[in-house]
C-alpha cells in the first residue's frame, strides 16, 4: 500500500485491540496502518516513513514494544516519530522511561485517546 498522506501506525498483536484502535482513529478521520509486532512495524516505517504517530503495544511476539522503541530511537529517520503506548501493563515501573508522548492502559478511554492524538496529528 502506498499512502498519499501521513498516517498513524498501530502496532498491536491482539486483533480485537487492533480493530478497536483503528475504528476509533479512522472514525475521526485518521488513516491507519496496522502491524502485528515490532518487526512488521519497522518494515512498514522503512517503506512508508511518513507516520505522524505510532500507537504501540508493549507485549507482542517476535519483537516487543521495548525492542521496537530501542531500534526506532536508534534510527534517525524514525526517531522523531511521536509514540503513544497503549498497553495492558498498568505498573509504572514497567513503562518506558518518559520517552513516549502518552501512555494509555487497556481498556483505553476512546475520548481521551482522540484528544491526545489530536494534539499530535
């Protein structure tokens, strides 16, 4: 797929959570692309680096959210893309250290998520 505009990349392995995020974001007019793990997300970003935001789960197979963030931040072309974490992890000790622009615990509040995204995209 070739996109003609900025998009939001949803990196989420759970199909129900992926669908819920996509439905909320597309419902307010944001084009979205989905990846099921960090490796797919990096491949997508190398093909289409114009993402205005990454919505990132932390616990995923193949490449989890922490490894994805490490590789994203090490890549100058991808490091500037803002990232919001949407995770079932509620324990603040397990959250990424202040290097994300937002953190939502599942199940997420759709209105608060829309407001956070509106400030970025």
